[in-house]
C-alpha cells in the first residue's frame, strides 16, 4: 500500500514541527471504514515511521464518535506492528501540576464504550492484564529519563469515556484515592483495539490541567475577578511528549515482540452447542 515503505513504528502524534523538520510525506491509507488522509511517512533518525496526525477525521467530535477502529486498521494496513499513542490528559493528583508528563503502565476503563464487531470475524475478548507492551514501554522510559523535565513512569490512566464533559471534583477525589494518575478519553478503546490486532502498544501523556487550577479558576469567576485560563498552552504541553518521542526514535533499538502478538484469548473451538446435538 505504501510502495515498499514499511514503517517500523506508528505514532499518533500532532506535531507540525516534526512533520516539517523530518520532511515527512503525506499519504492516504485505505481501510474498510474509508480512507485515512492524515498519515505521514518517512524516516526520523533512520527509523521508518508512520505518523498519524491525531484521532479525528477532519472535524472534532465527542470521543464516543471517534472511529478508533479505522485508525488502528490504518496502522495495521501500513505494515507497522508497533504503535505509540500520545495523549493530552487531565490531572487527578493535586500534587502534580499542569504540564506533568507520564509514561503509561496500566489503565482503568471508567466508561461505557463498545466497538462495532464484524460478525464475520470470530469474536474474542482482548487479554488486557498488561495493556501496554513492556519492551516498547521500556524504551519510552529510557528516552524519558534523558529529558530536562521530570517524567513519571508507571502511570495509571483512567479512561473516562463517552460523555462530552470532563471530570467532577468527586470523580477526581475518588480517582486520586485509588492512586490513579491521569484521566482522558482516548487511551481506551485504542489500547484494546491495538491488542485485538496484535500490535505492540505504549503511551506517553501530558497533563493539560490540574484540580487546584480548575478550582481556582471557578473561585475567581465567583469573586468576579478576571479569570485567567487554567490550562497551559496545549502546544507547550505537546512539545514535551514530542520531545520524548524524538529521543525514543533517536535511541530506538529494533526488537521483535513475541508477547503482544501471542496475547490472545481466541477460542477456535467455539460452537453454539456440541456438534453431536445437531442430530
Ligand atoms: Zn509487544
């Protein structure tokens, strides 16, 4: 599909600077859901990559309407078998300020999402005991240790999904009590779909707000003071996750993962009822 170009790693990343700096070429990848136009290919520090410019097709929609299956199918059709998601997330822990950066270790599904399953393909639940590829995550952690800002490893991402709103104070207090780090709306079902498609998957995230900032903003509104936006510039935040990705690619060590491709709960022997009973 990509004229002999086989990406080693696919990355979901909105970084205009990276696309320009490394002269990546825009391509269209076809899928059963229609073409994906926001794909860029080329080499970043000798690594053949596919960059997918975010998760939205042409316009922004609520997360429940994002076609995650289409993006994953584009990655699969490109020939890449490793995928990194980059995320802009909400903060949970009052001790972690906006702009904090994380490498993901685990996730909690706090939403009610589902995906359309093609009934011509036999069904199985994804094995998600360890949702992220340990080899890919290890390389991301190594890259993040070279940053000039702190990066929290082993982060737990709560996937709060499907409502067009962000979290209430009570929800954040609960998540914090549970020891979860960050909350967002896109890491799952992306992670589940990556697993169902035998991709190695890992993630880095940057926190765009924090509970203290959100609270202060509302207090200021109440006291009629001029409310200053509590979110750090999204571009400055994204620069941090992009920096980790570029370091990761600079140091990238090619590997074959025997684990993610085999982590499957497929039951090939499923029958509606035993064959003998047909008689
Ligand atoms: Zn893997």
